[in-house]
C-alpha cells in the first residue's frame, strides 16, 4: 500500500463518505484550501494509479469511487506507523499514549477486558 499525501488522504475521506462522486462533488466537499478543479482531478487520477480509487466513465466524465475501504487503509496505516515509529511493538505504542496522557488507566482496563474476553 503506497503512502498517501495529506491532500490525498483528505480526498479519500471525502470519497469514503460520499461513496461515489464526480470531481466537482469532491471539490464542493473540501472545506479549506480548495484546489483548482484540474489539480483535484490530477490528485484523484493519482489515487487511481495508486490503486485506491476506481471510476465509471460517462462519456468524457468520470465518477470515482474508493476501491480500498477505510478499514483496510486504517490497518495499513497503523501497521506502518507501529513498524516505523514503535519498532513493531504495540507495547511501545500504548506506553507512548499513556506517557502523553492520551489514554487513561480506565481505558487501559477496558482494553485488557476486551483482550481477556477474546
């Protein structure tokens, strides 16, 4: 799975939400820093080349849809982050969030309960 730029990831989130869309639909959904139509069209075609997006042609117009689900992307993204930033250690990742106070002891207990119930 190829890494996405921030703008590509933003567009994927829009496509996951819309499920299928023309470039103008994606452009309308972008809240800040709207790219020019042609720039956006190029970004979406790049996503297609990377295997994230497919299209249905209607004459000269294309309607785009995600090929990769949000869950598939999340798995790949998290596996990559854990591999590159936490030495493939989930323990290191959880420790990081605990030290940064991003996860509470109560949440950790809930995670342990989920693990034990499996």
